C-alpha cells in the first residue's frame, strides 16, 4: 500500500517546482530564438563594419594627420616626463623579497 500523505507531498512539490523550471526554460528559449531587435542589429552591423575597416586601415578609422600629430606630441611628452621606454607595453615590476628577522619564540 502506498502512503497517500507522501504522494500528496510529492505532487505538491512538483507543482511548485515544475512551473518555475518550465517557465524559465520557455522564457530563455523564446529570447534565444526571437528575431534580433532592429536597433541591436544596426548596432552590431556598425561594430562589424568598423572592425573590418580598422583591420584594413591597420589602426583607427578616419584618423587624420591632426590626430597622428597630437598622438606623437602626447607620446613625446610622456617619454620626457617618465624617462622614455616603450609606452605601448605594460611595465614589468621586480620586487625584492624583504629580509625578515626571525623572532625568537619564548
């Protein structure tokens, strides 16, 4: 014989669990399968277009001679202020291990 109380508890648990799980999966699948928003599509198309144009140009797109001149001036200023070096690479830090005195335990 089965215990009707346990069966009722199981059905109650499933009734509270399944709608939440099913609801979330239906919602996420609708979002994934829905057509793209026109503004989102326009944004992604412009990013892809800029990416191909910047790869073809080898740098910034539509950067004129004024920009190149200003960039060179700023790089020269930074090299004067901070002692030169390659400003395009991340600096390498070297830390020495501090010398610690041993503490005598009492």
